[in-house]
C-alpha cells in the first residue's frame, strides 16, 4: 500500500491520534458474534471505559466492521476479521 506525499502525512496524524489495542478490537468483534448489542453493553464486555470505547467504535465503523444504529451490528466484513 503506497502512502506517499499527503497520504502519508494524513496516515501518520491519524496514528498519533489513536492506535487501537488489537486485544480490545478482538473483544469487541468477538462480543458482537453473539448478536447485536448496545454500545454501553459492548463497552462493558470489551472491558474498556465508555470514553475510550467511543474511539474504538469509530475506528471499527470507519473500516466497515460494524454498523451503528439502535444497536451495534457486526458486518460480514467484521465477521471475517
């Protein structure tokens, strides 16, 4: 994946802002395999405070792994991860 020029600078800025812990991401995705959950329940199951969970949640939504709505739902792409 080529990230030269402005793309690389944008990527590095996003990395400085938030680098997800792969174990927390895995706990979120694993919890959603059982079915749709509310955000607060998902944060509890992922064992991360709600403020931090919001960052993980945004990370997962941006990549198309989960869908936000009344409840959080795992997408087919998220199930593959």
